[in-house]
C-alpha cells in the first residue's frame, strides 16, 4: 500500500522512470565539478605551502638563533631547536650602546612620518575621489608613478639636498624622506576607500544642518577607520625598516641613527656576533608584529578594500 502522493521506490518490478534518472544525472554534475576543482587546487595548495615555508623559515631561524648558545650556533651540525635555550643574546642586545636612544629615534621618525603622510594624504585623496577638476587624471598618474619608482634611485640627489640645506645628520631630513616614501601609497589607498563611500551620506548630513567639514568628520571619517589603520601600518613598516637613507644621511652624529643602522653594529674585527644580531633583529621586529596582530582584521580588510574599490 502506498501513501497518496508518494512515488514508489524503483525496484526490479518497477524500474526507475526516465525523469528520475535525469534528476540524478543533473545532481551528479555539481559533484563532479567540485571533485575536479579539488583536484586542480592540489598543485596550487602545494605551491602556497612552499611559498609559506620559504617566507616563514628565515623568521623562524632568526628566532631560534636568538635563543641558541654561541657554541651551538658555531656548530657544524645545527639543530632546528636549541637544546639549552638562553637569554644571554637578548641581554647583550639590550645592553649595547645606544639601544634605548636608537629605539627612540626610530619611533620618533616613523610616527612623525606616518602622521604627516595621513594629514597630507587625506585631503588629497578626498579631492581626487570626490571632486572633478582639470589635471585630476594626470595627478593620479603621477601618484602611481611615484609609488612604483624605486626610492633608492634618489639617494644621491637626496644626499645633495640634505647637504646644501644643512639637514645632513638631522632626523628632520629622515622624517621628510619617509613622509615622501609613504605618501603615494597612502593617497592611493585612501582614494579607494573614499570612492567606495556614497556621497549621499554627506549630503544627508548636510541637509540635517551639518557643515561640509562636520559631515566629513562625523560620517565619512569613522567609515575610513580600516583604511587609516592599514595605511598607517604599512607606512610604519616602510619607515621602520628603512636602512639606506638612514645610513647615508646620518654620518657624523651617531646619536641620531636609527635601529636598522644600529643592527649593523654587531660586527667587529673578530667577526659577527650572530646570536646578539638575531636577538636584536627579533626585538626590532617585535613592535610591528604586535601592532599587526592587534589590527590584523582591520588591516587585511582595509588593504583589499582600498585596492579593489574606486
């Protein structure tokens, strides 16, 4: 006895109808496609794992070396984990001459350059994204060219400018250079964010009585928080890691050198203290790592949104 409205199961006495076979064939197509996609993803996943290993291994080896005793570092049979971890290399790095001073110099120059680039890039990005004026496309093109240009090519000209203006051996010159280095990227990224925010939001706020500056501050600026964080972090990394200009423009006044230059001080006539160098490099990397871990979600979303919108 069959229930009214139900279809009897296919048996030897009641073979499956052609419609049922067609439905099963249609349902099997997506499964076959998913299986083929999984097979095609295997080489891509293996390549991604290989790139990840190549990228992470130097950082891992740096951290391991920082905790490895000197006798084990110089051993002909290196180990992938120290048998007797030590903090002596960190004590050597922290106790080195100028550690606190150079740390302060790097922090001061980096934060000043990032803040200055945000102050200049925000109105520039707003003008490019919201306004229509003659020469706008040429300005955007020049910003892109400036972003792609290798800044090390300007090292000699920057040295001559610093010498002729009396800014050689001055942290102010480094701040200006790092500001110019991070400014194009900041303008391009913030332009993408501003272009993605509807202009009707500002118009609605202005209709409610807010001024243009007030509407921008209360409506648009909170929506720009991911973009501001991502551009600030990438600008911070760029200025924090820069070595060439700091090494070329700070010559006589050793007290104005930054941490990347300080890292090169662990070599002497007897060789390089690799344990202290790796410990110093780990301490040098720590601030950026901590900031990135705290702002990871906003930074990743901000980078992709600023790159694909606008």
